[in-house]
C-alpha cells in the first residue's frame, strides 16, 4: 500500500505525540506499559517505512519523491532530469535525461547500443557505461566525499569514442544473428564500434532476463569467449617469425597427428598431393592448419604461453573507468598444457581449449596493423592511454604482408574494395554444432586507421558469413573518411 508524502508527515507526528503523552502521564507502577508502547511505536515506524520503500519502486509517486529528495549517487531514483549526456565521437547524443519519461532516460541507439551504453531501470538499476559514469553524469565527483554528501557539482557531458552511424550499421548487418562486431582505431585505441546481437530494449528487460537461449543481455563483443579458429593464425605467424621457426613444413593431404594419442589435424582444402615445400606465405593464404600446428610445436609450449601473456590474451581489459567502477571485458582462456605440451599444435590454428573474445582478436589485429604496438583500447575520448610493444616492427610488417596476400590471392578475396588497400584473415572455428564464422581486417594497409573484427556464432565459413559484414562496414567508414586519411601525401 502506498501513501503520499503528506501522510508520512502526519503519521510520524501522531506516533511521536502518543509517545510524549505516555511519558508525561506515566505512573511508577506502570513503567512496563510505557516500555511496551515504546516497542509498538518503534515497530510501527519500521513497518510503515518498509511499506514505503520496498513497495514504492512500482509507484510513480515514490519515484517522484525520491527524485526530488534523494541525491545519493548510488541510487537511480534521483533527480536525474539534470543528468549529463553521453555523446558519440561526433557529438551526437547517445543517452540523455528526459524529465517526462519514467526514470527520465532515453537512448538513441536503442537495441544497437543497449549492452554497451546500458539502461536505467527502477527495478534492475543501472548497467553499462551509464553505470560506470553515473557519478560524473549526476555531477558528483566520485573521489570527493564531502561533495557527495553536501551538494552537487555541475553534471558532465561525456564524449565517447563510438561512431553511432557505424554502430547502427554493424547491428543492422548482423540482422538478428548471434554475434558481435568490434571496430577500433589501431593508432589511438579508440573503439568505434562495440556491437552485440541479439539485443533488446529497456522496455523488454524482464523478458530478456528470462531468455536463456538467446541471452540478449550478453555483450558478446567483450563477454563472449569463443575458439578463434584460423584468425588466430595471425598470432602463430608472428610467433613463428619472431622465433625463427617460419620455415617449410610438410603438410600431408591425409592429415597429421602431433602425437599418437591425439586427433589428426587436417587442412580444410587439402592439396591432392603432399606439399613438402609449403612455406609461410602460401600456408597463410590457403589457411593451412597443419603448417601452423607444426610451427606452434616448433616454437614450444612455454614460448607460446609467454608470448600469449605478453599480448594480453589472458587478461581482462578495462574499456572505461570512473572511480571504483569499470566497464571491463572478460579474460581470454590460454590453457595450461604443461602435462601435454604437444597439444599446443591445436592452439596454433586457434582450436583446442583456446578461447578469446572478439575484442581480444581485434586487439591482436591492431597490434599487427600498428607496427607491433598495441594502444590500450578505450571508450572515452581524450584520456591517457598506454602503449605496449607486442611485436617488433619487422615481424608486424611481415604479418601485414601475409594478410594482404590473403586478400589478393587467398581466402579473404571477398573483402577487396576498389581504391582501398586491405589486409585480412578469415576464420572458421570448430565447436559444438555448426562452426563459428570469423573475419578480421585492417585498412588502409600503409597507414591503418581502422580494424574490424566480426564473429557470427554458428555461422559456418568466415568468408561467407562474417566477411560481408566487415566489407559493408568498411564501405560505410570510407564514406565519412577524408581522402587524405585514405591516401596521405608523402
């Protein structure tokens, strides 16, 4: 049962009046009655307050009362009509407060951004970037305790690195299929696209929480872990080059088993005869599983694990931080194979127990595109970033050349666009049921400004399911990119 605020005041005045009356007229022999009255009044106050708070979240009257009087940053039932806005990289509004709407919030991206931008709900609270930046959006510095309690600062608008146009384009291209798209600038670490599908809207949160089959609230781009398949050959190629193991390997057409007790490894498109002289360039273009399995074994398991750790593949990645709150990915899974070192052969071509998020694959691609340097990925503009040397410039350039060969003469031919140089790699990862489809690429080749990674759950071949989405996104990106960026003057 709900009561208006005026009734609260009258109720409390009546309770305390009875208490004062009983104290004034108590007798020596009836002190136990006063104690009982104390207890009853205390229980009555608690019961009334519980009714007001616990059942109040479904009442617009309670919400209005809280918005007017409760200014604590930890609650979403505050005066949010003066909240700051989330803006995309071009200044377009992604989220803003609307006093006329319930909870005063509207997100312009809708389904295309719910898992990243987040939602504001009286029943389920805050999520996503709205939760991380909540204190700043409300004008309450997260590190200033006195201002939390005494007064508010001016609400802050926060400009993100996302491109709302590309975000919508990527979400629409997924067309309801389960998957994810990540796009970022490899030279700055700015994330342009972070899309997960399927998604939902704020009005359908209760139904989405019950949908355990489609899991529309799961942000697959940063919280979904998948076997990377052949896109991981980018890592193994760089590993082999760095350790001088990128030689010639025999790739039998009937397959090859790294140990007697292990499953044979076969190429997806085997040559009709044995190839005793298959080198790295041809192996990468044809996406030979056997070549990369043998290269991984040649490098040894300890070296593989050490370089994987160096490249952050087993690390959770924070994309936005405000005070104690962070918008963070899950860590990739690099299994401990010390008891079975030859099983590293399966990890060499992205199978076995290796699991990565689409963000980790995009980061790996970005490090190759950016001369071996990985700039920490982030979602807020104008923040300080860290740079880490994953690979030497020489190794990075040779892998870039391999990815260009994959586009010109290999499995990534379908990504080619007139007037734009692109390096890419397809991936088809075996899993329970139909294979996962992957594609990752960067452009332009000489001065990369964008990396795109696409995953389609159970999509089949990467060249068929994932590559067309990356191509569509590249075409859209090129429309809004200056010619000097695509072809800078030297």
